[in-house]
C-alpha cells in the first residue's frame, strides 16, 4: 500500500480525507479510491446507488473478500478515504464495478 512513514495509515499514495456524510453524498468518491481506518487499508471496487463494495483482507474475514457497506453507514467503519483521481484520471476505462 505504499511506503508510509505513518504507523497507522498504510499508504503514501495520496492525502487522507475524512470520510464525512457530505463527501459520501458528493459523488467524488470513485472506484479505485482507498478506504482506511487505523491500521487497515482497502480498495473501493464497486459502487451502486446505495452501497460501496470494498475489497479488503483481514484474518477475521478469512482472507481477501469484497464486502458491501451501505453508503449511509460506511463512515462508521472507515474513517478516511484517499481519492485516487490523479492516478486514474488518464485510465479512460474506469467503471462503477471492478469485480
């Protein structure tokens, strides 16, 4: 997830932005963005009208899984998002689902 000097952040790929209700509803969050909570990083791999689909790996989940988080409560699990627009803006094939 990058070479972070931050013990609990786990990425140096972009700026950590608080995951607020306003940001969640702004449509600025896109597939490929990174969600974070202390010591954990995950990737957003799908979006629909009501949910975010997040690829993450934790021992308690049994390895790599895609979890569905309602937009209305996702910020109770994840505290920050790293918006990856700068990395993906030239991709041209970005879609709302990667899995």
